[in-house]
């Protein structure tokens, strides 16, 4: 259990993206699909760092868009393992908005992703720590 707690801590992933105009919609806010792509990538990185095995996304659950993410801001994505199963992990990914010229950030999007460990034949296999 201690090894699992340490792996969860060590796998926490932080990625900061800049919201440029080419990632925004006609409202000048981040496309929802782009946010989901970024979140899935962070979930993958987090799960892989936790297990050090081949991981794939099998589902996403309840993604809540709480605030629009405007162009010209930073988006910090934070991935954390929240549940460990025999061959799967649940990873929560939060996106925080940070103004470039202010020391303030707000939670904008939350979502959960189910990741599964697979073998060379793309079959689910148990997660084994270190």
C-alpha cells in the first residue's frame, strides 16, 4: 500500500499550455474538443508514469466545463491517479485557468479517465508496481 501511495504521488502530472487563437472557437475560448484532447494526453502520461506499462484510454467520465478558457491565458492541467484496479486506473484531470499577468487561477474543467494496462496483443493485463 505504501508503494502504491508513493507511485500515486510520483505520477502526478502538471502540464501548462498557452491558449493561442488557433485553439479557440468563434467565442475566443478554448475548443471543448481541444480541452478533451489535452486532458486525455495528461491522463495517459499520469497512468503511464504510475504503472510504467502500456496504457490506453477506455473511457472518459463526467467531464464538467465549469468556466470558459479564454484566449491569451495559461491552462494548467493536473492529472492524479484516484483509483487503482487490477488492470485499470482512474485518473482525474483538472484544468485551471491562469491569467498571464495576474497571480490568480481558477478551476475551469474537471474530468475522469479510465486507463487500462495492455500487453503486446492489446489485451488487458494486471498492473504491477516496480
